[in-house]
């Protein structure tokens, strides 16, 4: 296997965010909102 085949592609071209860090923070905020809703309303 060559170096190019082993390289991991994150798929950033499909992201609606400009950076991976912003995408990760939005995912964290969304997960916390769901957890908050489940904890208090279920």
C-alpha cells in the first residue's frame, strides 16, 4: 500500500462549516442540547 492510499480523508468538502474545529464545536453544542432535553423533559 502506498502513502496516498493510506492517507485518511476527513471529507471536509461535504461540510457546511469552514473549519473542522467549528464543525466539532457545533456537534458538541447539538449533543449537549439533546442531552439537556432528554435529562429534563423525558
